[in-house]
């Protein structure tokens, strides 16, 4: 079978759907199809944000928004001036989906369900007559003089313009390499750290605002840190993994981190603070109660790690014990041995080299009428709705250009 379309979109995820809908809304006579290799579309949207779909982030200034992208900061400045988070909110409202802002700036549908976003997209594609073709695994892409030929495991398609929105799909990257595109090799981003250490062994679920440094590197991040049964997670760790994606891959995920549980206090300041506490609470047992803004269980564990036993009172702390405790609180060293994927929200650093894309149109600089949207290109963000915002912005710009 040979099917002819004006525009083919490969990839039935967030970027693919958003691009298709915007194209046909701007050009109702366009014949558009979305090709998806799986049985279902929008699977990543379904699981994102714990099933609530973290649509975007309440950061409305393009120059501030770009700072959340370890890769793509410079390139996204222009696109975000064209379509930013505020435009995303307006777009979804126009399509019957109201969004709400949570305390940390993340934005979700008011319904608290990713199904709302999926329904919005599938209803729009139905209404606009966009064909959704599943089970279509792309085998080859060929550029003829004035059209594109796409061969799947089921049929051969031809189209005037081709949009690639396949996320981090190695097979598609290989096909793009064959037609002359360069791919920055993918490495994981947004992962948690595997750490076996008796100080955190029984502290699952304990969290604290901390700053974390990777030893012998410039990598540093702060934010909520969560202790899990396999090690450490939480926004602070995920941020570090995103900014350090390449460097930590080079280290084969074996490295040491220093954790400052007091976040912004230095070792010297911590010592001073402990000396004040020693005078203030002289008759109380040191291990009994955390004098800082983190849970007692964590405090107790750090106290024991400083060679201070359960019954020792503040007044009886030796100079050495006090220094040990300050050290554990601000420069505790932990050995990282491998990584774990963060929920289902698997994000990669890598993809089409940004130098080969015109960011005014998201069109390939190598082939005319070939466009890209979403995570297929070498852009990724920290967690919080930013990866979706990149998909919406890219899709919108492709639609405008087409």
C-alpha cells in the first residue's frame, strides 16, 4: 500500500500530537497522519507526574526558563520568546483544560489526571481529521527530489513535509545518521544515586533540604533530598544528575558525593552553632532531638556516626566529637555505586546535534522539509514540567513554520 499525506509526523507522544493539532488548526485542508510504532499513543504522558501529567512550570520569563535546561539553554531562548509557559496555559484553556499551579511551581490539570490531557489530544485529532496509525515501526526514510518516502513494517508512505517527534529512539537516530545528521550519543539524565551506607540504612522516606557536591568536580546542586531503600533521590539529586549527565556517565556512575545537611552553613559555622547548642542544652542528651530543620532519625544517625553514644550529654561533648559532628553535618561523604531510573520518567541527554537545527523553524539545516520536535534533539531539562514545555514549544514552532 502507498499512502500519500501532506505531512507525516513520526511519534505518537506529546510533541507529535501537539504538532499535528497545531498544524491542522492553522491549515484545515492539510492531510496529516501520526505514525506510532507502539499499540498505544501518549504512553509517556499517561505516567508522567505520577499519573497527573506535569504539563509545564509557572516560570513565565524566557530568560529565566532556559536556566532549567542543562542542554539547550542558549538555543531555546528564541523559541521561548515565541511560545512560552503562559502560551501553554492559554492553549490548554482554549482546548477545555484548566491548569493549576502547585507550591513548587509545577503545573497540573485541575482534574489531577493525565487522562485529561490524553482526552484533550485525542478529541482534537478526531475533530480535525488527523489519522492516528499505530503499530507502524519505521524501517527507512528516503528523500526524493520533492517528497519524503517513509517505509514502515506495514506500508509505504509519502509526504511533502516530515516531522520527527520520536523522543529518545535509537533506531530513528540511526536512520537520521544514514541521511547525514549527527547524533550526540545518548546518556541517562534524571536518575537517582545508589548508595549503601549504614548512616542512611534504615532511614527510608526521610527527607531534608541539603546541598550535594560531586567530589573532584564542579558539580553541585541543592534542594530536597530523599533517602530511599536504594540510596538517595529527590529534586536535589535529580538536578545534580541532569547537570552532570555526561560527566557522571564518564565516571561510569562510580563517584563520591559530599552532603551538607545544613544546606548553606559552612563547616566553621556549623562548629560555632554546635558550641552554642552545647551551652544552651548542656543537660540534655545530644542524640535525643534534632536542633536543625531535619528529622530526628537522621540527626540521631549522624550523631552516632560522629562517635557520640546515646547517653552523652551536650555538656560532655569533647572537642573532637564536636568537630566530627560538624563534619558529618556539612561534609558527610557518601560513595555512589551506580544509578536507578527515576520512576517512569526516563529522560536522556543526547540526540540530534543542535548545530544542525534552525531554531526559528525547528527545521533541519541539512534537509529541507524535515522538522524536529521534543526530546529527539539534544535538549533535556530537570524535572518539573520543563521537558513537556520543550515539546509544546517545538511543536508549536514547527506548526507555525509549516
